[in-house]
C-alpha cells in the first residue's frame, strides 16, 4: 500500500519521547487502534524507541488487521544491539567506526530490519528510512548499497532518509540528494506554518530529484492542537518541549492568531490547517503530527485529537494563501544550521 496523506507515529503518547503525560501501555495500544478506526492508514515506527518496544506495541495493536489495508514505515540506524547508550546522545549509529567498518554495514541493515519487522508482526515495510544518520549515513556508498539490498531482498518496497532530530541538516540533505537521490523515494522533514525555514530550501531539491516528503512536527510542539491553555504554558519536568527557548508558546500563539482567519475560512481546526498548509506544497505527500496527552485533569483527551486528524478534509490552500501564511510564520535564521558533515 502507498503511504497515505495522514500518518500516526509511535513517538506519540509520551512513552518513548516525553511529551505531556506518559500513556499506559493499554491506552497507548488503544490510540493506535483509534487512529486506524479514524481512517489513518499509515503508521511510522523506529526500532530504537524503547529498544524495540514501540515496534512490538505497534505490531500488537495492528494484529489481526489486514496488512494490505495500511502502510508501514520503519526506521533503523541506531545500534542498540551492539552499541552502548551514551547518555543524552543516545545509542551510536551503526556506522560508528568503533562498532564496525563499511564491510559490516550490510549485515547490520539486514539484521536490524528483519528484527524490526518481526516485532511489528509483518514481513515487509512499505518504506524503510535511515534514522538520524551521522556523516557516513549521508555520504557512504556502502551504507546506501546496504539499504538498497534491503529493498532488493524484499524487506521494504521503498527507501527513505529521516534526518534529525533538530531541523538543521539542510546542506547535508542537499548534497545527499545530489549523490543518492536516485536510490531513495521519500525523505522526512520538519515543517509547519511556524517553521517554514529551513525545509523551504529543501522542497525544490526534493521536487527536482522526484523525492516525496513526509513531514513531522506539524503540530509545532502542540501549539496547533490548540489546547496549551495560554501563552505561558507550564510543562511537566522532563517534558521534551522544555528544551525550547523561553516564551516560544506565547510567541507562536501570537502568530497563529494572525493565521486563524484562513483556517476559519475553510472551517478547519488548527491541526487540520497546519497539515493542509504542508500538503499544499509540492512534493509534500504525508503528514505525521505528534499526538500529546497534555498534563492536567481538564486536558483534552489525546483520542479526540487523533479522531479530529483522521477526518481531515481533502482540500488544498491556494498558492497565495500558502505564501501569506509562510510570511506570518517566517522563522528564517532562528537557529544555526548544524549538520553532520565536517
């Protein structure tokens, strides 16, 4: 099955990345089922989330559902099998020279992909992405020969690149597209109306090389879910969003209020509006926001957010509206464009 315009990622729900409340395992499973029941037909997971636990829970939630009725996106790249976690830096990439040389890349990709598929309860991914690569991941022919063989051996139908975690690998991706654009089918980018830059520099290159785009962080840390409760939102200690600059919620909400009339024109919720703004730009073809159960007894249930996303109408904004929103949200130069390449 081809990837659909709406997708659900297993980083949602706070179990593997700390956003809001951490869902119980039962509720986490229920959210995946709610996503499917709401019409979402693409699911994204990474083997490193919970050292395979996210894969397992996704497989458990989708067990018994006809595999041909949903698309499955897997991500590999961190070596939690042979590598040791390095504090906040996480697990090393499989390309770390302390773990193996280029002659060992193929064996790792085959092993990691097969184990991830086994946990997901299926025999193939519809898209396999290289997750958070280091410099070798952007430049090494041995890496992409190994990824290509995963496709040749039937472990995946398509290949992609998932850079991150920060939004700054622009030059790495431009060089990567020049060298390996003919091998991959998709790339994952951070894009939303409050963060048009720097991914707006990459969309023309993706178009040139025939690469489809899956966009994450469409919700802008929850702002476009429209339930943070005010410009000075207090996050729980350890919430992933506390690392953002002070005042980011209020600053973002002021800009959102200037965009809201366009959302109201089409009778869209803010998350629908953000997703449709993304999808109105070629070659964006899939959006995967983060679904968060905010803290507090009066917080909106995460399940309601998933259902709202699942009924998103099939419409696109005009080029003039897309540009007007981009100008309101313009964040050019808000951060240094760090990269993997030396």
